[in-house]
C-alpha cells in the first residue's frame, strides 16, 4: 500500500507524516493487500468564525473497485484526518463485501438489475 500525503496546512500541532502513515496502516490493515494507493490532502478551508476550518480529502484506490473519495471537515487537522480515515475504513469494508458477493454469484447481481428494470418499466 502506497501512502501519499499532500499538505498545505501549517499548524504547530499538525501531525507528522510518520504518525499519519502509521494511523492509516493501522486502520486499513485488513485491506492492506487490496489497497494500491491512499492519497491524503490536508488543506485549510474558509469557514465562519469558530467553524470547521480544516479539510482532509482521502482517496483510496482498491483492486477491482472504483476509487473511493472521502472528504471530512473539522476544527483541526487531527480530527479531520480521524473522521476521514474512519469513514474510509467503513467504505472499504462495504466495497470489498459487494465485490465478494458479485464474485460469489454474478447471476444474482444481474437478476437484481433485471428486477429493478421491470419495476421501473411497470411504473
């Protein structure tokens, strides 16, 4: 798993790259073999006074699945990163589960698509 960190945030409390990489590897360790790339962008965002003014954008590239893009905003960089990573872990699990179901029984997926078309045609 390749981890790319792009940061334009200049915080005195900003996380170091090593700690960000360690946290990413820890949260996505179950899918480490399937994930090719994790790209993290940390940037400031203009927000109202006292609002969420840090943004973390996380892009996951997983084998056989469309890229997953997650955006999280929070008051500081650490919280934004944590929200994005937790959401990414959940999305990766869901996507892998859907991939497993499709591989297990591809006719089930086609049958579901056919039923959906018939339902919309009748309406």
